[in-house]
């Protein structure tokens, strides 16, 4: 197995396999929102053909597989989910990795600020190394899957031919190290001592000071070549060479890495560098923290095959709560000194990766949000309607939007996909732009959104289900059916969106577009409204126009609600 169910949460409710008729009906109605009458008829025919052909056998096979995986403490999605990530051959920072700005302020400044961050971050990672991470509960008091916490013990994703490998770190908290990346140079730095406790602040401070005193930049940036992607890295893996093998094992076993960035730029441009540019993180480590030396900015660059944003948010909340004055730390005279790690015999051409990085654009837009409304409108529903209105104002039509929904309350749960573009939402948005929207249309759009949320919460939506049916069809037959190969607008991600619904732990995130010529969008409540962080690749059609329409879209929506 590629995945490792956490022993404390193998008894969570099993992830149900959606009924075939439920998924296909929800897919049909989602498609109806995106096609005209002719396209809708084609989708209906493709569904009918699948039902008359391969679908029953595919569903039965999936249900049998689900029963087996449930007994193993996992679910029917976990293995193939991981496979989908590990077979990505493209640069991770330009595809599936996500960078999150953390709400992790410190009382200290300068070097002492770095020490305090190491204490806060390190305390949570050491708990996992001790296998003592407390249970995670959601706002409803439900226990959440602990599978994603394993990566707080370190480990690494290693590029390999066809499919990457996950390498787990050594167990236990004693003499654990981290990596400090500064000026392109990676230093292995001790974090714990012989008792498995965090080292005293004086020892951490000495390590940080030694690294910061090494002002000469690297001859070859230690982390930069991790940005070229597994297709190339797997062919000439430098860690396979004898002179690099021991060093790579050290990288694997690091609890985390932390980049110290001396460059000064505005917040969004710094986050863009950290998210997409080569050299700021070893992008195959599960978590790479990044700290600006000239501001209070702190972020985490996350390899997404193993962890969800919800797990990271809980970890950050626990980091915030660490009492640095009451830490059970130790002084260890035998702890190693900072040691620089250097690759031998590594030469990689980063020209293509750097060009792709330069082609990535990021914009921040804050739009109006009214809270005194005639009836409740969720933050997420309002944001998704604004995105649809902006699409219509820009392109004259609406394409698919996907929203990530937390499913960690299920056994080995990850996320599901909510599809906000419904027939009711399109009807309302179209009428709104034309100046003829009614309260009834608005209420219908909100009801349809709530129905999607309810269905996702109970595991009854279609994206992951259809992904698995298509996966099985590659073995049993049917993968070339029109249902899987044509008329797939309802499964596309023109706008791939993400939010945590608040900014208590994670302030904002940067994610690459999921579809060619599409957008990555994260959104969060802002003091003066809703903040959208929008990313796209150079050449995306009317990208700047779309971004410029977000504010007018919000005005249209809230002018309408104000008039009710």
C-alpha cells in the first residue's frame, strides 16, 4: 500500500460509496448548468449508454474494493488518490504544491524571532515524532482522520520512474534535526537532544546565528533543482550516487526545513517567490516553512499528496498556543553543530523551469461583502456567486468551478469537490447581470449550494466517485466510453478554488491553476470584505479582465441583496 492509515483513527465512520444513480443524476444536473440543450442531450445519452453498459459492473467492483479497504482501516479512495499525485511528472510547485501564509506572530524580533518560531513549530513536530499528537476534532466535535499528521515526523517524496515513492523518516524524538536554508545553502541543524526534548533556546540561537553568519551565497542553490519535476529528476537521481546517499538520508529524516529569506519585497510578491520560484524549498519535503527576515511574514510550502489544509491549520493553531516560557527543553552538550549539506556531481538546467515561473501571475483583490443581509448567506456561497458573476461579465458565459470540501471526519478522509455552478446559480447570475433577478431565483441558488454542501458532508457527490469508476474501467473496460472522454465540462476546473472560511491560522494561500487556461483562486474573509488571491499562467484568455471584474461582481450581488 502507498498509504498508512493512522492507528488512532481506523475506527472513524467509513467513507460511503455514493449510489450510482445519485452520482449520475448530480452529474447530469451539474452538466445542465454548463451546456446548451444540444450538449445537455449528449450528456444524457452518455449517461444512459454507461448505465446500459459498463456502469453496474464498475460500481459493484468499487463496492467490493471499498469493503476490503474499510477492513484495512482506510477507504476506497486513498490509494488511487495518492497514486494520482505521485504520478505527476511536472514541477510540483507549478502544479499541486500549495503555499500558505501562516498567522504565526512572535513576541521576539531578530534572531530571537527565529528561535521562537523554531520553538513553536518544533514543539508540534516533536509531538508527532513521539507519536503523542493529540486527537483532532472539528467544530462539531467529530474526530478527524490523523493520517495527515504522520508527515510532521518528516519524510520525503522521492522522484522515481513513472511513480514517485514516499520515504518515511526514522522514528522517535531523540537527536532529531531540521534544515535551515539560507542564501541557497542548506544546513542540518539539531532540534532535539538525547532526551527527545527541544534544545534550550541558547543552543537554538547559536545554530541560527552560525547559519546567518555564512553570508556567501551558495555556488549551487541546494534546493533549486528540486523544481524541475520528476520526469527529469527520476532519470538521473543524484541521491542514488554513493557520495550523496548519506546526505539524502539526512534530508529525509529532517522533521522539516525552514528557509530564511533576506530579500525584501511586498507581501504578495514574496509569497509568489516562495510558492513558484526555484530555490526556496525542497519541494518534495512534506512541509517547508519560510520566514522573511525583513518582515513578519511566515509561510508553509506544502507537498499536497500527503496533507490537507485543515490539518495544517490545526497544527498552526497549536503552534500559536505553545507557551515558550514554559517549554520542557534540554541542554545537550553532545548535540551536533550546524553542518552544511552539499550535493556532489549535480548539474541541472533550470531554464525551462525559470521561464515557467516567470509566466505565473498572481493578483490580490479585496471586494465588498455585506453582512447585514435579509437572510443568511454563507461566506463560501457569496464568494462563489461573485466568481460566477465575474466570469459572465468577462466571457459572456460560465465555466466549471470546483471548491475543496474537508472530508477528514471519515476514515482516511481527505477532501471532496463541491460544484458551485448549478442550474439555479446560473439562472440567478444571468438574470442579475441582465437586471431582472428575483428574490426567488436568489433563494433557489442558495438552496442549491446548501444541497451540495450537505451532500459533500455525507460523501454523496460525484467527482471522486467518477474518478474511481474511470480508474476501474481502465482494467475492466469502459474507460473509452463517451461519458468519460467527452462532455466532461462538469468535471473540469476552470476555477479551482479553496478556502478555510477564516484567517485564524492561515491568512491566505497561493495555488497554481488546475486546468490549462484556468485560474487558481483562494479566498478568505478580509477586514473590509472578501479577499481573492488569483493565479494564472501567461496567455490565459482575458485573465486581467476577469480579475478586474471581481469587484464589480461583488457590487452587483450586494446591491441586489441590499434592495431586498
